[in-house]
């Protein structure tokens, strides 16, 4: 996945090209999850198709086009894979509803709306970049894209699940514990999402700051 969930970090174009070359040499089918493409801020993610004609690309309307819950996406695949993918799709879902397909076609033309969403995310991202270090959360994965920060909370806890539960109950702030993604080391991490209105993200950071201050100094 590039950009990635839960970190928001992107693979460099050079590394992606290396992965594609390795898969070609070893006869490995490379499936590239590009669901967060379009949600980048300082550098642009490249599709694996730029480096390999044999990669299988998975994408969706749920992130960049803000159609979460519509369960609608697409696959780009070599011709040799098409019939197998058709049989799999027909067994799982047959086809999307007409309403979803019509909405998806309209989304392709909604350039101004989706770009405005991305700019909101960009401002929220900058708010977190500025504020998190000031409240004791200075270590996080590079938030290159998507709308997540993967934040190290090991100075405060080694149990991110309990930490997240207390934060929700005591401060009304919802975060995702790192153990949801990494059962071994995730106790030191939480994921923050900034896919929301700017006022709500700012309020969430303020509540987080107030909650951390008296407990941990």
C-alpha cells in the first residue's frame, strides 16, 4: 500500500522500481494497493504500472474520492489475469448497484471538490506536524500521504489499547491502538486520523494536549 495505512508513509519511486524489477526476475506477481493515491502532500506517488506492465493495481473510490462505504473500486491487470478476476468478482458480488456506478462516474468529474478535500487534509496534517511535538509526541512515521499519523507513545505507555480506551473515555478523543496493526510492537504506537473538519481536528489535538499534561508532565 503506497501511501500506507496506518503510517501514511510512501515508498520512494526508486524502491518501488526495485520491487517491480525483483518480482519480474523471480516470476512473482506484484499486487500494488494504490487506494490512497491522490492524497499526497510534498511528493507524488507513482503507480507500479510506471515500472511494470505485469503488476496488478488495486484502487478504490473510498479515499481520494471520499466515497467510503460505497465499496466500489477497480483493478488494472494484465490480460492473462482478466478471466480469473472476472470469475472471482462474479462469485463475490456480481456487480455494484447502478446508483454506485452512476456516482462513481460523477466523481471522476468532481475535480474541484476532491481537491478541496485534499487541501483540508493538508492543513490538518500541518496542524499535527506543528502541534504534536509540543505535547510530547515528537516521534512518528513520515506522514507523506493518506490521512494518518502513526505516533510513538512509548514515553507514556507500552499498552496502546488501554491508552486509547482511556483517551476515548476520559477526553472524548478516538485514536486507533497500534496493536490493531502490529501485535508485537504496536503497544508503543497509536494511529491518528486527520480526515475530518479542521475545527474537529484542532479540538482533538487540544483535548489530547490537556489530557496528557497533568498525567505525564
